[in-house]
C-alpha cells in the first residue's frame, strides 16, 4: 500500500 504511505508523508508534512 504505497499510496497510503504517500498520503501519510504528505499529512505528516502538513501537520508539522
């Protein structure tokens, strides 16, 4: 599930 990881990375970036 690479898509999930990609979204997680984007969220993490936005979150921080």
